[in-house]
C-alpha cells in the first residue's frame, strides 16, 4: 500500500523526475565527487514534502529516531551501510557506546534504539546502550511491549571517558540531539563523539543547514538543468525574537510578507492555484514543537497567549529566540484520505530505507511531526536505489529514486554545514 | 529450499560457527583493519566446500560470472556495494566499458553480463558492453531467451584507448579472465583496467592465491582461536609438468602421497572416517577443465591418453604446464540427493549474495564446476550479513554468515595476491 499523488499539478514534478532519471550517471558521479570533498555524517533522516509540482526537504535530523519504522526487508542495506559508516568514521572501534535520548518512557523511541542497536550489532560492533538520564541509576531492561526488552545501563564518567561497567569504547554514538544543551558529562571527552557535539541543537541552526542546502541545490539544479526552486524551499531568518515580549514581530511579519510574494510569483509561473503559506519554526530544536503555519503577515501579529506560549518553548524547555521562516510545501501524497509525508533514512551516504508519516487529523499544509501526533508509519516497499528507467517517471521505483536523490542533497548540505560549523575550522 | 548438511561429523564445524558468531565484533574489526592495508578487488566470487567438519574456499574468481544466479531480492545490496567499489577504484568515472568473455553464444553467460550491467547501471554508471571477440563486427542485440536482449558492440582501439562509437570511458571493467593470454588490443592502455591485467589467468596462479590465503587463514585462526586447517585446504605445487610427455609425474605422485598423509592425520585427529582425496588442477585457468580427483599416488601415474588430454588443455587452448595439488574437501551439503556447493559473490568488500551449484550427476568428492556441468543455481534465500546470534550455530542465517566470513578471507587473500603480483611492486 503506497500513498497516491493526489494533484493535477504534477507536470513540473514529472519533468523533475524525468530529468533525474535521464541524468542518473551525472547525478551519481556528482555525488561521488562531493563525498570526496565532504565527510559524510554517520547517519541522518530527512523529512521530505512532495507537492506534485515540487519535491523538497524540510528538515534534516542528524540524530535520527524511527529506525524501527523501516521495512525489515531492507535491514541488510542498513547493515552494509553501517559497516561503511564505521569504516570511515571509527575503523579502529570494536565497541560502541550508544547514548539515547533521556525520554526512557517512550516505547516507540526505545524500539528505535533497539532497531538501531540491532543494525550496528549485525554490522559487527559490540554495542551497549548507556543512558545519561538521571532516572537510570542501575542497569534495567525496558519493556518494548513487543515481546522484547532493551537493556540500558547508567553511563559513568571516569576522567575524560564515558564507560559502562566493564565496557570502555573508543567511540560514542549519540542518538540524543542535545536540545536541552550539552550536559557536563559530555563535555571535553577524549573519546570520538559521533556525530560531533556541534551537530546537536545546543549549537546547530536550521538556517545554517538551509544556507548550505541553497548552495547544494543551486549546483545540483545547474547540473541537471532544472529550476532550483523545484527542490528548494525559500527561507529567511529574523535575528532574536521574544514572542512573550512581542519583540521582533515586525521583522517576522515583513519576512513572511516578502516570502509569500516570492512564492506567489513562483506559483503563478507554474500555474499552481493553491494558496502560498510559510512555516515559522524554531531555528534550533526538533520534535515539531514551536511550529506555525502562516498564510498572512497578520497571522504572526495577532498571536494569542496560547500561541505565544507554544512558540516560546521547544523540547526540554529550550527558549525560542531565533526562528526560521521557511516556504511551506504542500504535501499532496495521501493514503485513504490521510496525509502522508516521506521520511528517508541514510547511513554513511547510502539511503537505507524510509517510511511515510501518515496522519489522518492534519491538513496538507501542516507539519506532520508535531506534538501528540499519532502518525502511522508506512515503511517504503522498495529501496530508493532501484529506479526503473523503462518505467513511467511517477512509477514507484522512480518516485523513490527521486526521494533518495533529494534526501542525499540534504545530507550533503548537512555535511557542509558540519564542516563549516566545526569549532576546529573556525579560527 | 535450502541444502541440508548430511553429515554426522559436524562437531568441529558447529564449533567453528559458534566461534565465529561469538567473535563477530573481533572479526569485523579485524576485516576493517585489513581493508585499510589492502585495496579490495572490484568484484569476486568464491567457491566454498562445506564438509561439515571443515568449511574452506577452493577457488577465487576475480572475473565472476553468474550474477544472474543471485537472488533478485538482494539486488539493492549489489547496487550499494557497486557504488562503494566505483567510489574506491574509479570515483571520477561516469562511463564504464564492460568487456565480457568472447563466448557470445553462451546464453547463461550473456545473462550474467546483463545482470552485472544492470547492477552497475542502477549504481549510476553509464555502462556499455564492448566485445573483443572477432565474431562481433557490428552492434548486435543478443537474445537472452528470457524476453530480453543484450546489446553488444565491437570494441575499437584508438591510440591507447578502447572506445565504442560515441563512447569513451575513463575506466574499463573486465569480465574476461584472459585465459587465452592478454590480447594485443588490451596491451598498454591508458585507461584504468578493472581488475588489472595481472589478475587474469595469463599471469595469475592459484598457488599464489593460496599462498596468500595461508597467511590470511593463519592470522584469522589465531584471532578466533581455531585450528587453521578447519578453514584452509592444504596445497602444494610441482613446477613444470608435461602430461603428454609424462614429465613431472614423479614429483606429482610424491606430492599427492605426502598430502594424503597430512590429510589422513587430520582426519584421524577429528575422527573423520571418509577417505582423504586431493584435487590436481591447472595452476592457471578456470572453468573446471583440467581437474582430477585423486585418492592415491597411482592415480596420477597411470593416466590414459584421454585423461592426459583432459589435463593438458584448459580454456581457450591454454597449455597446462603447472598444476596445483590441493586438499580435496568433501561437500556434505545436498538437496534432494543432489550435491550442492555454495558460491559467494562480493563487490568491493561486501558480500552481495550467492547461490548453490546443485548437481545430480556428481559425487561429493568431485568438482562441481566442470565442463558440461548442468548445475541448477539455487539462490541464497538470505543475505550473508545477518547472523542470528540467538539462533543455533547451524541455523540458516548463521551458516550463511560463516560462508560470508570465509569468502571474505579468500577475497582478502586475493587482495594481497594482487598487490604482491602487481608489476609496479616488483622492483
């Protein structure tokens, strides 16, 4: 069962997919060149939106959850890619300490940790899960409510190393996005941290990612001869904003207005009849908190207290002071009247699978990764690496190939962003 | 449907598989270290023999055919591994000229070329098939008798480059093992040849491969604490032999006798009751021509004219002058009373699949890759990368993991052999 594209406006996207298929050798060659210049992140997931006329990344997660939602048939792909990732980033490592998020009561998240651990073990790593949550004070088996349990131990700091009882690893894999800041226990470690600390939301900014994506999308669009806009959502930023004190609202309203105008012009160029919208969200942070769908500058002027509260706090109480204003991309994929949004998973620079977030209670212009969201994961039925060059551009293998290409563009942007934001490169 | 191990003598093999499973992090770590030191071949297949008490490689093919026999479900694994192989060996390449064997009337072989081409195309290469056979004088579509055709063009030499009409590639992939010597058209090319010419049977020797394998097996056996013999067949060589002139027979007989004694001692040590045997085969060449099963020194003294003819000529008329005497390994896998021999396929250093050669008309002590052999390929039902650490050591995923490990040991030996035999390293 696969979502249908429910739009008549699929002309430009068909063109885009056709162009990608025809340019496949150039595209793969180009990616190979890029990966000679930029170190690939260990892993990542990318949220895509498919508007029929436009296919674009809207979020790139460098601490991906949701590995439990991938199609188990593609597990060997993940194992092989994990082997490549380990080879590149920590070839000397035999053991891997995996540090998950602190929300140890979220069974879905814990299943993700179990699935990720399984992939890494099958890739030949000796993996143990160590929590930095104050709630984990002794080894515990957490029930995954699927007949399995996840063994978790409290992390101990010894000098500048993180260890578990009888387990000292030369590499530490973070599956914790540091939204709450970098805890002391992770500071000044002598072990290799994967991804590095500056990939966490304590320092990372979406606007830096999308600034890098601008350059990636521009080069890629030139490579295959397309309008960059077809794969790239506009974005802008507004410096410091205090929603409670209503500081920065004018800047926000002006940016929203300017962006709506730019989108309107593009919609006119491509004959798109939908109403343009923008998304205002925290420049740091994840989990879909602090996100607004905005269709008019007035929408950001007349926020009520509840909306202001919502925008002021993201995960783990991090204050929103910087926001990113991003072009909204409609999602015109749906399944049984529910809106569907593809999420693509990568390890090293390989696409290892993906799934659809399927949500019945949300509109086509709303963020599907939102608090309280009850999405149904729908694993991709096919890998993203097998286009059917004889098939129609919108046939399933070809749509998935296009997803894989755009997700890898976002991955490349993340690689550039991480290199540029690396404190060691900032002198 | 999977072959059964039909032997009571599986104690040592179970021990071996158990040891491999328990040592998986050490094994994968060790392989990572090796691949830092040795360049992995682009692709290879390894013939294994599973005697229940012993699991060993008996032949390593650096120009593998048979890609058409792999399970199509694992195609994504091949594509991903091909991407890695291209990245490492020819990252600049966009186009790839594939040069197949000259036997353009063997439909099974042509299907292999088509399957290999498909994998490389899906990995993003612009691939065309160019033949060096004098029979191919114009572009032709060869019927694969499965509803598909393979487009083949005559290769042209322009200066020091091989080209097709409108197609000049920076890399040339050989699927031709050069058994008939290195043709002039392949000499002194400025393009990158993959694998290099010295991987071809014009210069390659099985004894060099197994000499390298001796060192690999010794190091690996020490790593996981097993008797090296459990994964390594004895071998020796005898210099020049002329079967027609009956020169070198004494040396051969003496070597056979000595090896049978060594095997007998090991069989005694492990309580194996089968009769030891050795295989005498051409030190260069493939295709299972020029192969004898020998159970007594007398077997090589009293060759009749027909046997001498058979041993004197291998593929494309290459004269046998050097032979390798190799410990015979029983194959105790069978399916519906037919003997089965696993063949494992690798691209870069990843196992991408495999199949069983299943042969009803052959004995458990005979070579299954023989002229006129009507084998039935039985694709592996599972990849070799997913051991079930909770399962029994002889469960299917675990048997396949052991196959993948031993095949990769042979691949590593090939990498060492190619590095040592590289003319550029021989000053």
